């Protein structure tokens, strides 16, 4: 179905065109991974407050059973990804490199691992408010990598309204093809999730954005969205990084500019990832929680690349071993090569926001390149999709002038896409500088707030 959505740009200014490296996984169907002997379920797998355990050590749990409750509205529960016994609740390594509380579950090797928790329910008569709470009960967060609680995102703030639901199927990061396979294999689940999102938000139209390097997904979605309850259009977008970023996708599809420091809802739009919508469409009618997700495993360091459906909490060592890891990788990256992070420990478990695991061979990573002084070439300015001055920001970061980066050069508008680092001929790790600067500014604000609180009590 076609719909006059206004001025569609179908692209955005700047950006980069890195090699795609998607061929090894895009054409392979999703495969289920075996259950590891022990799963580690972190209590914080999302933006917001960590979940609170409701199980004890030595307790038996069945697959799908709630094991931690949400700590307020800006939090989500956790569910048992496996039938087994709770060994302990203790600290475990996280993708960020620190240690955080987690529930360790020993897998029962003889269990069938059927999902034994949940019951069918009719969501057709539920109010928008009841649907929001039901989404929270599933524990679904943004599966495109942001891990923002989905029920919070669906809760339209007072004074705001949503007229357009944008479905994000771009998946612009190299190597990653999880969304591609979900668009092909779980099209009806995506459509069911769109139904729920429309009912909650009151949006009157739907735009689906997919990069043109996925023609089979575009065809599949166009056939399915003929049954969408609202006017809908699946738009083929040029393949360019970071096409899937919220601000870039809004610009490409609607021609609108999200204001500095603002969100797409300022323009009356809500953007949701296809994998997130597929989980909502699948889990809500079955009254079940999020216990597994599809992850791309790729890179020259693995012999069996592909997209694997795996239980949350599966440790990296088990995943890589299952995918034929040859042990010759220089680094293992969680996510894509542009925005992902290298991990320190293979004991790190998979969490809800992890989209990919890349084993990058020795000699093929940026860590082996020498950094040179900035030559003022302007390549980073030409690449930055939000039109910042990464060169100036980098120089300020080197001088530790973090406050000036934020106040005078819009540091917080940077969403750390990595375009500047990718094009820099001097190999300056600009995006890493910006992450440090943001962290230092947050720390400074926290100290100032703590000092103010102490002064107020004196």
C-alpha cells in the first residue's frame, strides 16, 4: 500500500560506506544454538534500574519462569533462559568490562528445555495502558543494540503525540544480519508487533525503512504489510552508514530534522527495531518473557559463521566454541565493528542488547595501527552525520577540556557512530575520546550533585 508521507529524502548528509562483509551470514537461515552447561543472567541488561532477584540459591527454575522483578517503571524483569537450578547470585563480567550482579543457573542436561511458563491470552481487548504493562512483563528492550526498555519507549509523554510509526530494518553495521534474517523468517511476528505499537501510541501511519542491499527482505515486508491496519509503506533506502540511526532514519524518511538534544518524538514519530517488534508480536499473546535472541556470529576467526538463536546468559566461550572459533582472533567484538566494543573476558554472557559477536583476526584490527597527529584534513567533518567538528572535539579531548566540548561544541549530539574514526587518516581514536569525555562530564555532574546534597543537609 502506498501513502503520501511527505518529502522523503531517502538519504541523509555525510556518512560513510564501509565494506559490508554480510555475505557469509545473510543467506543462511537462523539456527538454534545448544544450551551451555551454565548460564549467567545479569540483572542489568537494559538502560535503567537493575532487576531485583526473586529466586534463591539452590532453587529449581523452569525455562521462561520469572527470576527477577522490575525495579520500578524504568526497569524490566528477567526470566530463566533454561530449566535448571540457581547455583548462586554473584558478580559476573559484563560487556562494559566491569563486574555486576548476575544469577548463575546450572542447566539440567536431561531436561527437554520446553518453555513451561506462560499461557495464551487475548490481547485484542486490552487497553493501551494494560498493553504497556504487558510489554514490561515480557522484559523486552530495544534489540537493535540500545537496550532501552520498550514499554517506556511506547509510553508517549504527556503533551506529545505520535502520528508515524517508523519500523527500522536498515541494519547498516557491517557483518550484522540478524535483522535481515528476522525480516525474512519472522515477518508475521513483526506485523503483529506493529499492531500492538499502533494501539498503544495511536499512530495513524507506518513507514518501514530497509537498506537496498536487502531486496528479499523488502519484498517479504511489502507482501506482509498489505495487511497492516494503518496505511503503510516499505521504503528502500540507499546503503550507507549510519542509515539506521534514529536521527538519520527520520531525516531520510520524513525529511525532518530532529532538534539538538531532542528525540524523534519531537517530530511526532516513534522508531522501533524490527527484532524488537517481532518479540512483542510473539511473546505478548503467549504471556511469556524474553529468554533468547538472534545473534550474528562472524569474522575471519570463526569457521561456522551465521545467525544463531541462543539463550540469554550464554557465555562467549561456549558460543565461539560452537561456531568453530580457531583461537587466532586479535579481539572479540560485541556488536558491529563501527559501534561495538572489544571484550576483556570470554566468560562474559550474552545480554538482550547484543546483536553480534565478531572474531577479528590478528592484523585486521585498528589496535595494530599507529596514531599520528591531526593534519586538519577535514575528513571527519565530511563524514559526521550530525555535522559536528570531530577534529576540534578531539583536540579538546586531548587537552582534557571536557566541559568545553559539551558546552561549545555539542558533544552530547554525538551518538558514537564511529564515522570520524573510520575515515581519519591519522588513525586517531576519536570516538573513544568522546566516550571518555562524556563519562568524565557525567562524573563531574554527579560529584557536583553530591556536594550540593551534602551542603543542603548541613
